[in-house]
């Protein structure tokens, strides 16, 4: 058997140290003995930041003496044994129990051995192995400082080193690109650049002037994974200050050409040994090479001469002015005029400083013309602007899109040519007002605007038509060549020489036409009859096709229709009767409109009928008792007033007064009586004393039996009230219904004997009035 060798880094086979024969390089062949295999591990590298749910598998510990009967127990010791790493003592499988971070600890040294489970004696010698943590890109680059501060001299040449920034990455630099950092600049261009590998910052523009701009902020980014997509990054800020160098000579102050009239351009100061009022002085300009360009006044508080500007300056026209200034005392003393001069003069040279000005157009505005049938891309005209400064910077042109929202026009940015982006229609918009912007190429902040007025010229692209809708009538008794209508035309085009229209009858109907068209040569035409009579019964309507042509090139024409109705007229030609359709059209209503009106009227009628039916149903009489639960009082009105006490037909009151009385004739009140003789009412005289109350009970029982047997009685209970109070009352009856004598025979004096409760009745009925009438 061949000797055991060490395999790849993923599969390490440990060889026992007992002596064995192995192959030798001299070629001698010796008997070979197989070395006994002790331990085997399947894996020695672990990924850091493992996020799985189960413990991460490390490797397997195995002994040749393990026959699988459980007699061997595997033991693991060393870094993290029992906490970070655990071993299955039966199978020898090793697992990591926690997430590992390579930046905290890069590798772990452990020792493994196999022991007898019963005797606890070691079966193999203890072996040591290393578990190395495999790195992943989980750390972004970090700069050593944030922010950085540095300076570089102004006017430095291109590529001058400013400083170096350094970023470090905690990931493993020996594996992959996780720690390979690449630098880039995020802010600070085009003034500075950075080397992607070293992080060295250099100047990217030569001769940067501190007097123009002194401080710069540069943002540098460091990205791992060699700058590839998915890499992590970090940033830092570098503040760069331009240090001063002596690159400017001393200069006298200059007057900017942008100074406004009235602004101060220079201040002079003359000295006087006197004090107070004697030291006051006046300044004036005696000569100047710029007439009326400047003025001078005296500041009374400081006695200085203030030179002010009267007209605008232009550096390109005149770059300097020379003034002769004279100063004198305001209050000279005449005694000393002959001994000393009272005035003094000085020469002042004013230098105009050039200011960057916006471009200037060669016109105040532009007017351009284009035909409406011009193709897209047609150049309409051009604008021109120049930089008035001595640098003569190139000018760039553009359209102010706020004045051309539909993007109909555009301008060439270099030569200022205005061209079309869309087709034009003069009838829709005859004028377009846009603004062209001119900007300096070197300084885009300086802009100028100029209005451009574009007129759309007309072309003959519209055919003439009737000026309005024409409809006329012809009489049945019309004569030939009789004018019935004059028509005119209109055209959306506007030719330079004005409109000229030609009228004619359509060629296809000219041979069998019933009417003719006569051109009046004034853009109108007359419609004439061609025969002597027309019959409304044979044909009630004629459609006359009229061809209208214009006189422009190319000629445009259209066919228009005139409607003629045949009507009955009187001798003077006045219309009397036309067909129904003509009357409808004359009234301004079409057949469709009449149908709509009729339908609306029908709908309204249906609504009214339905409303009336519903109201009628609601007014139907409801039953007196709707349900057993309805216990409301029901009032039945018979619309019969009754006859009062004199009405003896309403009820036989005598029956109540004498219950034992037998009615000889009992009439049914729900049927018509057979005899015309009314029943005779018996008048009963009350006995002197009433009987006991049994008569009332017998009376009620009798009436109840009668009502139960009455076929005309209502099918529900009813309440019948009888004016019978029974017998046995001491006061007897108070009712006047039972009186058998007249009112004059009654004696009411006994009421005064009944006590104070009946005193009022005694006063009312006991005495007589002065007129002989008793109170009632």
C-alpha cells in the first residue's frame, strides 16, 4: 500500500509519528508498509458572521480504532472549546455555536484526542489543529482623519501635491478584494484630483488665484472591493486654503465701468493751515478730456472734493480720463490777495476698470416672416450678439421656453439661426412672440434677452364657402329668370390683393337644372329661376349646388348647397303656404326637435296621471278597526244633525221610562218601512214611585237579546246608551224629556227645599221675570 500523504487545505490527514517505510528518491525499492491513519478533519475554515439557524459545521474527528460501537469518546480542548466550539463525543463532529468575527480573532488553536469511554485512557496521542476564520466584506474603509486641513500656494502649477489621505479597511487584505481600497473625488472638481491607489490629492488647474477664491472644500471617497459595484465606502472632507504669494503689484484704485451716474468715483483732499471758517474751500473742474462726464462738489464736514459720475462709462470706448481740478478758499481775505495765491491746482487721472458685461445684440428687436406651409427645419432668420468686453467671449444662444411653451421654434446655439420645430397655421395663430437668450460661453451667468416677432405669411390653402347658411323659397307661380336669393362667400385666407370669388352652378347639374347662378362680379351671386312655374305637390324642395372658387394660386374651390322650398304665393309674390317641413324650418324647429318636445309632453302627462291615481288610492276609507291591537276611538260621522227634543222619531224614550211597556210595532231602522204611516209613540206617565232596580237589569237583558238576534246589527260590540236612570229616586227625574205638561204648568218651588246645592236651580226656575217669562 502507498504511504499516506497530506491532501489539500480542505482535507487534512494527520499521520502518526511511528516509523514507517516510505519511498526514497534514489530509486531503491524497499518493502512498503501502510502508515496507520489517526485523525481526519473535513474542514478548517469558517465563514465569519454566519447567519444560519443551525450551528455551523467545522469538521469531523475520527480515529481508526473507532469501530462504531460507542467505546470511544472524543474530547476537544483549546481556544473556545466548550463555548465557541462543541464536539459530539460519539461521532466526533465539531460545530461552532456562535457567530464569529474575523476582526476580533482571526484563528483558533484547538487540541483533539480520542479516549476509551470505560477506562478513560487515551487511545491516540493528543493532536493540535487550527481553525481559521474566513473573511467576508463587512467593514467599510475608514479615514485616519476627518476632516483634513491643508494649504497650497496660489498660482501653483498643474499637478502640485496638496496632501495624502489614508483609509484603512479592517477586512483581510490577503484574501480577495475586501480590503483593497480605491480613492475617488466626489466634490472639488475641476480644481483638484486624487490618485485612486495612493490617495494623493493634486491640483487639477494651474494658476489658481487666491484673490479670486481662497478656500475650497474637497470630498474624498474610499471604496473597497477595488471600487467595484457592491463595495463599501467611506468619505472624508479636506479643507484646502490657497496661501498668498506676491503676484500683484501695487495699483491705484480704478473706477469700474459699471458705476451708475451720480456715484462717487474719487475723493480729493487739500490742506489749509487756517482753521474754522477760514479753512473752508471750494473745488471745481477746470478742464477734462471727457466733457460733462464728471462733476465735483465739496464735503463741508471734511473739506474734501468729491468727484461724481454724470454719464455711464464704457471701458471699450475710453479707458482713462484726465481732469484738472482747482481748489480755492471760500472766504478769502482781500487784504492778503496781493501777497499770496488763493488757489491751487492738481491733475487727476481716472482709470476705467473693465467689468465683465453680458452680450449685446445688434438690434433692439427682430421681426421675421415665414410662410405657413414651410417645412419643419426651415430657417426663419437669425439673431446676432457679441461680447462687448475686450476678451470677446463666444456667445451661446437659446430659446426662453417660457415664451414658447409648445416648442414651435428653436435656435442654433452657435450661429443664432432660428428654425421651425413644428408646422404653422396662420389661421390658428398669425403671430408668434418669442425671446432669444444670449449667454457668454465663459460666464453663463451673464445673459441678455431680446424679443423676436415672427409673422406667419398666408398661403392659399383654404377654399371659399358660403358666408352663412342659405335657405329660401320660390313661388309656384314664379316667372323665369326671377331672382330668389343673393349669396356671398367667405375665405379664411387673406390674400394681399383682397378676395375675388367666382360663382357657378355645379357642372353635373347644369344641363337639367331648375335654377341658374349669376355671378355679380362683386363677390356675390344671384340665384334665379329657370322656368315659369313650380308645383309644390310634385316637388316641395330643391337643392341647388353652387361652386365657389377664389382667384389666388393655387386656386381653391368648394361646392355649397342652397335649399329652395316651393311655396304658394299671392300675386305680389308674398308667401302664403308652404309644406309642413318648410313651416317647421321657418319657425326654427327641426323634425327631431318636434319629436323631442312631443316625447317630453307625453312623459309629463304620464307623471300627472300616476300622481292622480296615487292620491285617489290614499283617499280611500280605511276600516274602522284595522286590527285587534288597534284600540283607538273610532268616530263615525253620519252628517245628520238630529231634531233635538222635539224629534220623536229618533228614539222612543218612553220605553226607557216604562220597561214593561210592549211595543206594538217594531220598525227596522236599516230597511225602508213598508207603510207610510210613522209608528205611534206612546207617552207614558211616570208612576209616583219608582220600582226597584231590577227593571233596569231586565231592560238591558231584553235589549241585549234583541241586538244579538238582529240580522242587521254590526258584527262587533257597540255601546248603546239609554237615558233611563231607574226607579226609587227621592228627587225623581230632573229631565224635561218626560214632562207631560207644558212649561207653564211646571212648579219649581220645591227646588228651594232641597238644600243649598240646588239653590241656583231654585233661583233660575223658582221666580218669574218682569215680562212674565220664566228664566231658562
